[in-house]
């Protein structure tokens, strides 16, 4: 286990970023089409092809899912991933044509100090580069969709975590942390996700000796946030079950970020099932998969902030390591 979403059999991840732009793209590519769904609990999302992921819609599986910076401009990244997959012969068959199915979401990183005089098709190119780089190993922190991400008090980033259920099913999450709130408690180094940490994956500091009675940090009241994530399992799920998995995983966002799901957030979670496990999950298995998915997301959020580096720009937000060593 690498403690990454790619511990789930059939999942590959690639990242690409532009340092001048101070933004990037992460592509989650499935080796074979995966059943997928979505749950949007934030009030200001930026998504592409989200409706087709709802139960009852015709297309059951996706070829990839994309997390991007750039707000609405970043939705072009899905086109670059589509182009990469089309060249490989991937896609939903319609007659003689293959149509890659690649939904995605974008976060708002337009005010982080980067040069936002966008070159033509920059996110399309980043999307294609991310898809071409997809593999089992990838970096965390200031990379891919997390490159330009921020939180209320510290630099955001790309995080990931994985776990295995008692029944042997693998679960993993990947997240670009760009929250309106904070992942850390008050002015200290401790993470809200501390009760769920495994080993010292985000510092091993545990919980603070005294919990603050009230702690509320906010980036602002404008809709310039969005924490976006993908959760995956090797269990075989129906599309309705995948929807429930995405809903359950949002609990992890609530455990790791305060506040979350606000009107100025666009908190979005995609779910995917690769069906590579050796047996079908029972209802008990599915309940545990959902519970662990939420834990994985909470851990991934803390890892994304813990591993981030400050952008090399004037006035850039400090990273956790800058503030707490």
C-alpha cells in the first residue's frame, strides 16, 4: 500500500502544472471504464458533465475524472484528457465512434498571484499532459490541481490516502484542498483530521491538549474556493451505490475542514468503482467502504496541506512547513 488512491486496482493518476500560471490539473484515469457518480454539497461548484453521473442517466461508466485549477477556465482541461484517451482508442462506443467519458470539476485559484493572462488552450494542454503522465506514483502537495490551491490560513495542495476494509476491499481518495476554511485548529499546527491519522502521515502531532471552544477562520465571503475530490474502490458497485458512496465521503470533508459545504464553497466529490475485487460487496461491506472513504478523504485533506510548498510569488500564502517546521 502506497497510501495513495492508486492502491485501488485499476486507478492511475497524472499531474501537470504551469508555474507562471500558478495552477495545474490532475487526471484520474481508469485502466478500464469505471462506474461513477457525484455529490455536490458546496454552493458554488464549477463542473463539467456532472449530470450524466446521476443514477438513471444512460452512461454508466467513465474513462477518467479530472480535478483542475482555473475556475471555469479550467473546465477546458477535460478536453485535453479526452484527446489523450481518444488517441488510445478509449471511449463509449457509438457506432464506429469512440467517445471518452471524462467529467471533471475545477477550483478557484485566480487570485493567488500567478499570471492569469491565459495563453490559448493552456488548461487543455495541461489536461492532456496530466493524462499522458498517469501512473501509480505521483507527488503530493503543490502539484497538479493543488498547485495553486489555498485555504483560510495556509497553502492548500493535493492530498491522497488509502485504506483496506476488514473484508479486503481497497478504498482511496485524492483531493485538491482549496477551502474557504482551515484544515488546522486555531493558530496551532494540529489538524482537524488528527483523530483519523495513520502513522505520522501528516506529522503525527495528534490532537491539541486543549480544544478551542470556538475556532472559525474564513478566507472571505466571495465564491473563490472549492475543495474537489475523487474517491475510488475496487468493489463492484451500481451507479446508485456509487452515488451513496460520494455522499458518505462528504463526511470526511466535514471532519477535516472548518467550515465546509458553505455557500461560497463548491465542494464536490466524484466516486468511482473499478470492480477489480475478487468478490461482490455485501451491504455490511458497502457500509464499511463508505465509512473508510470518509476517513481517507479527511486524511488526504490534511496530507495535501501538510505536504504543500508556498508558491514562489510575492505575498504567497505560507505553507504548513513554513509556519510550523
